[in-house]
C-alpha cells in the first residue's frame, strides 16, 4: 500500500520550494533528487522503507513545481535551500539526508556546512573526485565527518578509508550497508 504524500510549499527568500511530505511520526528523511529530476523520484523508496519515517521530498530550485528560473543557481543557493528546509520541517533534531547525483553533491555540501542539521548522510551515484566539490571555496566545517572515496582504499584508525591518487580529501567510510533500508534501520 502506497503512503499518502501531501504537496507543500516553503519559501526561502525569493525562491518557492515545493515538497512532498508523508507526515510520518518518526525520524525525518530529506531526499534530494538529481539534475532534471523531482522529489517524486523517491516515492517508491519511501514506500519501500515504510511509514515509521517522515519523508520530505523536495523539488530543488529550478526543478519540478519549485521556482523554475531562480536568479541564483549556485551550489551555495541549493545548500541554503536545503538547510532552510531542514530547519523548517525538523526544527528540533537533525535529519537523515539522502541525495542522488546532483542531489548527492548538494547533500554532501549541506552536511559539511551544517553538520548539526544532519544525523546521517546517504549519497547515491555521487563522486567528489575531480569535480571541485570539496575545493577551498566550498564550506569547510565538518568535512571529516562526511567524505566519500574510490577503489584502492587504505583504512585509517578512525574507520575512514582513503583512496590514493585522488588527493587527501577523498575519503569514505570503510563499512558499507547492503541497502538503503538497512541504513535507515541502523
């Protein structure tokens, strides 16, 4: 049986963000779609994970039912929107932030810039190597907590692994979960 989602809107400055919300009673999961996508892409995932979670599925700026042609389409604008949305839908506790592709980049940057807003970070189909995502112009607080990496990894004593050849800023957790549902339930 499909969860019932309601379309809502939230204003962040001159941008109107549209999002789907299942009004679940449990921990909040904010899932960010990729380029040219919409929040609807995570409906099947939300249904598979189940009702104990509150799923918030935004259409990011310039996508779906949100403001279609915003003046600012910088990474920092996307991060600002997500941080404001998290504060709005979950003012008292951090969320699980999920992102796919472009949404994954936004999720990484949001978690790095605002670590107190993100309890768990899940990224799908994302690489931070070569894209300048974690460049000196990106927010710097919290990078050690949310890093991703590649093959030929070396384990550190902290549980993070490093991928040689991709620079000292390319890291990932050495433990991987078998599924998104498993990540949500642990």
